[in-house]
């Protein structure tokens, strides 16, 4: 009964090299059929990655530049608001003085 379950109890060492050979042949055929296409695709993806990194660097530089310009503009805006407030106070004072001269 045990002999019918085991197809070949003494064939283990012969099967291992055959399986290894079949795997190597399968890998070789796959590489011949698909390997060049995959290598080309890998090169294209690598080129795309390089271009994207360069674009990312350029975009980061642009972002930093725009951020600096925004900070500068916000500072200028605050200065202008302050100067406008001062000029408005001077204008009101001058208007009050003019009104007081008109009354006299």
C-alpha cells in the first residue's frame, strides 16, 4: 500500500536537478522573449525619473523664490498701510486746520 502512494521513493535526487534545469530554461526563454522589452522600459522609466527630479528641483526653486517675493510684498504692504495711516492723520489735521481758518 505504501509503495502505491509514493510514486518513486528513490527518485528525489533525480527530480531536483530536473526541476532546477526546467526553471533555468524557463527563465532563459522568458528573458529572451520579455527581457529586452523590460530593459527598454526600465531605461525609459529611469530617464523619466531623472526628468521628474529636475522638474521637482526647478519647481522647488520657483516655490522658494515666490515665497520670498510674497514675504517681501507683505512687508511692503504693511509699510504702505502704516504710511497711509500717517498721511491720513496728517490730512485730517490739515483739514481741521483749514476748517478752523475758514471759520475765522
